[in-house]
């Protein structure tokens, strides 16, 4: 009877140690983090794919806005050329990626402001559909980035908090994952000025 109780107790202790050690949870969290980063890049690609059609639509109505249109095309080119390796995303890669995407966001903002000057463009069905697609994609980017931030947080907690930290230090040796941050060029401390 004591032997059976002791065996059960040992089995429970071993089961709890194995489940708390991180052998499965750390690689699972790393895979989830890589998948969420892939989703972020997928949404940014979706946005970049909308840009040529948007530029061509605006060009038809506002061809003399050449500088802005070229700025959007150049920003798109830089944004699509800057990539992140999901299996080994360094802080430098993430910063470069964010900077390129931020430049594209700024260029698209200028393009949308131009559309306000052209009533025929604002009434164009094609432009309205592209604008709605772009807004939906921006929302998807926000959701994907939020999920990625949560996945990074979960992964970092697993590799930095005991007892799974010990497993990471002994078996895996994964470094802390770099987190998405606000682009330094975006001044978030200063509120936008509104003039009437």
C-alpha cells in the first residue's frame, strides 16, 4: 500500500516537473512568435500590394501631384525591400522594417490628403474601394502587430522566468526576442496641433 502511494506521489512529482520545465512550451512559444511575425509581414505586404492601384487611380485625377506619387512609389519600394527573418529577428532588422513601413505610412497619408483637393477623385468608386481596402488593411496590421507583441511577451516570459528559464539556459539558449516599438521618427510625446 505504501509502495503504491509512493509510486503515485513520485509519478505526480515527475509529471509536474516535466510539465513545468518548458521542453514543449518554449519551442511552441517560439513557433507562435514566428507565425505572428509572419502574419505582420503578410499584412504589410497586403498594404504594399494596394499601393500601385491606388497611385494609378490618383494619377488619373491628379497627375500634376507627381512628387507625392513618386514619394509613395519610392516608399513602397523601400518597404517591400526591407524584410525580417522570422526565425532570427534582430532588433536592427525590426527597426529597419518599422522605419520602412513608417515611411510608407507617411507617404500614404500625404496621398490621402491630396485626394481631399479633388472632388472627382473622392467620388470615384475605384478610389473609394481602394481607400476602404487600405483602411481595412491598416486595421489588420494593428491587430497582427498586437498579436505579435503578445506572442513575444509570452516567449520572453518563458525564457526569462524560472523554472522554464533553467530549461532554456540548459537546452535551448534562445535569446530574448526583440519587441516592436514606436518608430523614433514618430513624435508620440507631442500632441498634433489642431487649427480652425
